[in-house]
C-alpha cells in the first residue's frame, strides 16, 4: 500500500511551520525535508527516521520497522503526538546536513 496524499498532508500539518517542512515524492513514497534536510521517510502511511544516537533516548518504547525491502531498520514515529514530533525534529535538524548537489556527469558522445 502506497502512502496517501491525505496522510502526507497530515504529517506536514503536524510539523510547526518554523521548520519549513516540505515533501517530495521519491520512488512512489515520500521524503519530508526540514530546512532542506531530509529527516522523515514516509512509506505505507508510516513515518520512519534513522536510528541515530541523538534521538535514542527520546522514547523508551521506540517501535522499529523497515520502510522498504532492503532498507536498514528505522524508528517508527508517532506523528499524532505533535509535541514529541517537533522535539524529535529539533534534535534531528541539528545533526543532519543539507545534501550537497551532485555534479552532472558529462557524456562522451
């Protein structure tokens, strides 16, 4: 089951506007960007974040799951708890960098 447009819109509504939330469709699912940083992965109407040391103590009962086949295990985020979600974003935003743009390769022909 793919993520619905309603669900991704709900996720964005839960995030305070100070974080400049945006989303992009990628491979049929979504990535949520905070201040241009890729923080939240949305797959099958579930919000995932990487298992990072800076957030492991935020919750004593993290659920875990795999966002897609072949992925590493991620934490599953309860997006209905707006205060928790925005606290989580605050911690992640400090450590995740803005992706660097890749240079386009020149073709030889």
